[in-house]
C-alpha cells in the first residue's frame, strides 16, 4: 500500500500513546507513513519521526477552536488538492471520533470503527472489530474508491520506535469553517488524579453495582492505591452517578490491558468485558456464583465484596 | 427552546445479539427498546425545555421496520412528539447513511438544539452525532457532561482525557451527551398513558428527499470479509469465600510479583 496518514494527538511536545501505536502499525502496512496534527508541527516532529512518520502535516495551533471541524476540513482540502493518502487512521478518542465523523461526510466515505486489528488484503485495508462483548470478530474491508477511514481502539498495537529522524513539517491550511467551526473552548480543567492513568496502569481495580452504594467506591480507590494501580468502574455505577465517566472501563469508556485486573462486584455485562478481557490476569469477586465475569477470571472468588476487600486491604497494609 | 433528540431503538442488550446470516449485519427484526444511552439526552432535553419555559422536544428515530416501542418510552418520559423514519430500504444502513437520514429528518423539525448519545449500545460507532452536525453545517460539542443554555448559546463541559473543557457554542448546534449528564426520570403512569396519543409522524426516505442508494448496506462503501468467533478466555480457579479468600488473592498477587 502506498501512503497512510495517521491523525496524531499531542499535548505540548508529548504525542499520545494511541497515535504512536497507529504509526507503528501503519509503517508495517504502507510504503509511506505521514502524520496529521491539529497543532504546531515543530514540537512533535521528532517523536512522530522516531515512530515512522516522514512528514507531519500541521494545521498550526487551533487556538480556542475544536479539532473536529478544523482538522477534517484541512484534510479534505488537501485530498481535494490532489494530496490523497490511501487511508487515514484515527484513534478512538474524543477528538479522533470528531475528526473522522466530519471527514467521512466531506468525503462521502464510511468510517470503519472500533478496529482492533488492521491488515492488508488484495491492496485494501481490512479492519477487525469485536462485537457482542468481544465474542465475535467481524472483519470489514473498505471497498469504495478514494480514501479509507479507520477508527482504531487504543491498545490494539504496541508502539515501537523506528529509529527515523524528525518528520518534515508541512503546512496544512484550515479553510474557512463557517458555522460548523463556531464552538469555542473558553476554559480547560485538569482533574486532580494521583497514581497511574487508567489505561496505562499495570494494575486496575474496578468496582460495580455490587458495591451497593456510592460511598463504598472509596474501598476500590484504597485497594488500587495499595497495589500501585488505577481505579476503574463499570458502566452501571457511572450511569448511576457514583463515579465520573473518566473511570469507565468497557465498550463505552476505556479499554484496559493491565497485568492484573481486579473486578469487584461486577457481574460482567458484555459492555464491560469488551473493555478488560485483554488483561493478562483477571481476579473477580462477586457474590453470585453464576456471574459471567467468572467465565473469564483466572481467580474467581464467590463472596461478599464488603467482607473480602476490607480484609484484603488490611492484609496489604500490614505488609507495607 | 425547540430540541430534537436522536433516539435509537435497539434489541434488548440483555438478550444475546445475532448477526444476519446473509448480510452479517446486526439482526434488528425483533422487538426493539429505547437504547438506555438515549435516556440521558431525552432527560437533558426535557430539563432544558422546562427551564426555557417554552418550546418542544421532538424525538427523531430510524428503523427498518415500523417499531415505535422505544419512542413510546421516551414520549412517556415527557417528550412532545416523534418522527420515525421507517423504510425497507434502510436495512443494513451504516453510520454515515444513518446520519444522512437523521439529518434530513432533523432539518424538517427546525430545532435550536440537537441532542444525541455519544454512541449507541449496539453498533457503537460513535460517529453519528458529528456526521449529523457536518451534514447540517452546524457546530457541535461531543461528550458533554453538563449543558447550560443561555441567550442563544450553550455552555458545555466537554469530557477530555484528563478533565474537561468548558465550551461555548452558538445555537443551532449538535451536542452529544455522556451517561451521567443528568439522572433520567422514570415515566409516570400518567406519562405512559399520555404517550399513546402523542403525535408520531412516520415518514419514508422518499418523503425526506433521499434515494435508496444513499442508504442501506449497498450505499455503504464497505464489505464484510470475515466473521469468526474470538478466541475464548478460559475460566480459572473458582473459590468460595470462607473468610480467607483474601489470602488466595494475595498468593496470586505474590506469584505475579505485584506485591
């Protein structure tokens, strides 16, 4: 395959892990890999280049504008101008989905979504998507003319450096967006968080409806902290407003693949399992012996989380 | 304030899903219910309408059959009316085709604000709200965790990787909401009875000025090449807590060198 573009996201000069994962896979599939960023190109050119991008098409700082309409319009204009890649890859992130959705309309092309494996077959890209909680894999080929668009789930590939030099920065002008570009970011807030990030932690401890009430989630946070891990949650308790959406593990929410995943009071809805079944080891505590989570747990404990977790916390504290 | 809420009617997530053996697309010919993800948008719309003291909440939905069960649930919560786009040609329609249909239906409703869930619980592509916005030439804010309306614009807290952005957006606009944006109400008995007589406008794609080749699986530009069972994860040891289960957990954590 000729050329693949990767929509790369960055904060300052630090490129997001998902973007590095996409560059790594892209260079195994294409002769030429180039990055597109909705920021200045210079600060990220070295890291993008080190992961295989030869060029970074940069819109420049978008100021208080959102990435979706700006980056999609810029890519569409470049393609219309004759600079068309064979495919564009996006991470399944807040901005990745926005840009891919807008671009799909501009190009009249579908987006192949929730991709966890990307391969080449007969000159076109095939994306594989898990359905029904990850029990069935569906592979989909882009068979239209023009540019194939793929939204890829984080953690699908491992990021590896290629040893390449800095990417060449090329200007990617943003056309006039009209009403579509009218939303303005007026302030940005970072939530206080200690410990590792949910999707990068070696240990994830998650709580579900079995905790019984919102206040009991502090047990999950305590246990996560003792294990040097991050605290996650099932959709049920996020929907119930017990914990913020940013803690959600599952199809909606984060995909995690830690060394150890501890599911506490989580029955194992398919929604949840698709986000954590790639964990190396799974420990589950649930009072219902028939809970589906036990079907994928390396160690299942049929018991009351309100009894088992406090004892576990106490024993771990005694050791430290 | 006139608000459109996109509502998807899906197979009950508690039932095992199935793929159509001919097309490999999700089977949707059973009884459908309102996607729980959409109840947040419906509730948000009701609260914004009531705070504004005027306007209507219109539901827009699309289904290959004439299913209205899920829409009745949202009407019972308090929405004013519904537009259902129902057409045989819609079978197998992908996200972009869905967005074309919804955008055409929304254009008829003349809304100030269009709300949708960030993604459906069955197809979960998560691209439709942004595609609808682009088709309508509107600004959008996705992943809202809070919405306030004031003087012809909305102020939205948009979820980000490490917190949230405060985003100001003029109306009309499309906003997608995360679960937890508001607590959805349960329909009252009175609401359920009232829902039966609320206006339900059923239209075909021809009524919206769309042709069959813009929707359905054929119009998609993608082809399913393989469907296969994923490798299964084996269940390991299952123990019952007799007061000492934490010791087994610690033993495993030691073996894995976590502690």
